């Protein structure tokens, strides 16, 4: 007699349990879903832009390390600008 899909799945699972102790990891993410071509292209373009930005930042960082350039914060209104000014008496 033909088995239903559920019975076949249980039988296959039991057989797999008899063969190996390996188990599939639990599914942490939502299952796959179909996307339209437009959505897929938009996602790919977004990922490409983010990838290129990351590559540019990494390349700039490596170049700065190689040339021994130190990047400091510039605060024209802050305390750092006052260090270079001389105090003069107006009288």
C-alpha cells in the first residue's frame, strides 16, 4: 500500500536516525521565499554598493597604515584650536 507523505517522512527520519548520529542544526532564519526579478536586482545593487563602500574604507585604511598617516579629529571650535593661539594683552 502506498504511504502518505507524512508516513514516508517519518520512516525516512527513523532510517536516518538508525544510520547516523548527525543532526541538522536548527533553522535560525526564516525559510526561503521567492522574489521578483526587480526585488532581486535591487538587493544585488544595494549589496554591491555596500561592498564597494567597505572595500574603499579598507583600502583607505591600509593606505593610511602603509604611509603612516594619522587621522585626528578636527575641532575648530574646541579646545584643540586654543592650544595654538597666543594670548596677547590688548593694552
